[in-house]
């Protein structure tokens, strides 16, 4: 037994004893946040000026929403689907280099599903599989880290989308699962890894610029978001000028998320206002690449489900494109029935995922090829051999 359930039971009892108090406090904070949303709904210029002052004088790392042209508590009905559009969804997976395996390699697998609205043609499947070996397994700081490989996977997803979009019939809509933002080198320790991150980031910005030139409507889809960017904006609005020097520690709405605010406001298919993002990353994502977002209710009547959609400025500034994206994402989620997730993203994930048996086949292919050329292949590490004893139930550490 790996858990001491008696210890856990005692802690669970403590959790239950305080649950009612926590719930009451959370409800009070939520009610306060909703009042603030309404009272500041039209104060767009004032909010922007206050945020800019905070960033300039007190907290350059502030991360919050910035209002654009739409009222904070406004909501926008579901537009009609387009008569024609090309939709591309991408997802990726990877095999990390494993020092316990027989052979050294990594792998990035990207699946893209292409569908055409207004056409009876079946969706097209594109798969890009890249084996990493020899020099590809190393960065300038040594063996390729998990974080760097994940970064390369993210870049590969966007690069593949851009390549396919070139020959697609417009308007072209592309989306991936998760944030559009690749920001910061927090996961990278060595200076060489930071340099590699910067190189990948520059390549990513080039891909976005290419998509802009192609007039591609691109987005990142975040399921079940827990961010509080709008809530943080309201905390800034709530803070008196005299307390702004301590803004980093002031969190009167802690625990409240943006979707808590917008659940009662957004009916089926509706979206929230479009916001821009105040973040240190504005030094990287500039001009037409500046990051924006909105929330959209992709659920059913009586069963709301809010997603966060990230878009670049060149999409946010075109209302017709925002409408097109909103209509397609809601339609994609309806295809999945009660599972409110874009169908094409689900298909892309199924296409991209690499199973344990597929990994073993790749290992055997490499081992056979090396042996065919007279190169001795080592065995598994003793640790891995012990993990592979009968009764193994999971893959990983």
C-alpha cells in the first residue's frame, strides 16, 4: 500500500469540517465580483489607465485582462455558420528520450484533421511523424529535456497547420488545444536551454506572422479554464490608489475564476467580450500578434460549459472573423453531443497519440536496423526490467 489512508482520512475530516465556511466565503466573494463587473462594465478607459499605471509604477509582472471595445458584462449571440470554410485542427504527442530503454530516441507525432464546411467530402487526415536521434536528441546543454521536446512539439503543431493552410480554400480556421502563448523560460535552467527556447519562440512568431499574411483565423482552445484574468482586472479596479504599491499581495477575490463570472451571463452559444492580455509577454507578442481572448458557452440548455478561446490581434480586430470562429467552435462541440469539446480536436488527438505498443514497435524497428548494420544494441536498465515484471499496470516513472 502506497498511501497511509488513516492520515488521509483525518485530513479529509478536517476538510469537511471547514467546507461550509469556505463555501460561504466563496459565495460572498463571487457576489462581490459580479457587482464589480456590472459597476465597471462601461469604464473601459478608466480600467485601462489604472492597469497601465500599476504596470508602470508598481508591478511590471501584472497579468490580467484588458478591456477593448465591448462592455465587460456584455454577451454576444451565436452567429450563423458560414456557407463555406476550411477548418484545421491539430494536436501532437511525443516520446521522450528514456535512458532506461534499449535505444536512444525521441519522437514527435502531429495529427491534423481538415474539414470543409459547405462540402460533403470526408475530413482529411494529415500525420507528421518525426524521429529524433543522434544530434536531434541534444541541445547545446546536453540531452534534450522534456520541456524542450514539448516545446518542439507545440512548434511542430503550428508549423504543420501553417503549411496545410497555404493550399486550403479560404476562409481558413485553425485551432489547437491549449494556450496560444509560448512565453517565458521558467522551465529551462541552463543558459543554453534558454537560448534554445528563444530560438523556438522566434520560429513560432514567424509562423504566426505567416498565418497573418495568409489571413488565417487561428486560435487556441482551452477546455475547463481556471484562469482569473478578468477577476484580476476587477481586483485592480477595487484597490484604492493608496494601496496600489502593495497590489501584488492584494487578492480580495481569491478563488474566483472568470468562468464563475460569466456562467450566468452566457446563454447557449454566446460569447463574452473580447479582451486583450496584460502580461510581460506583450514585449514578445506585439502589434498584430498581441494576444486576446474571449469565453464562449459551448454547452447545452441547462448544462452550460465555458471554454476560453485565445486569438491574435489580427483576428480580434476583425468582428466577422470572431463571429466565424465562434460559430464553428460551438458547432464542433455540438457534434460531440454531451461531451462539449471540438470534434476535430478530438479526432486530431486520436490521430496524434502514440500508444505504448506503438512505442515498442519503434524500439524494435530501431534495434533491428542497428543490428542489421552490426551495431550492438544494449538492454533495458535494471530499473526498467523490474518495472516490466508481470503485473505492471501503468506506463511511466
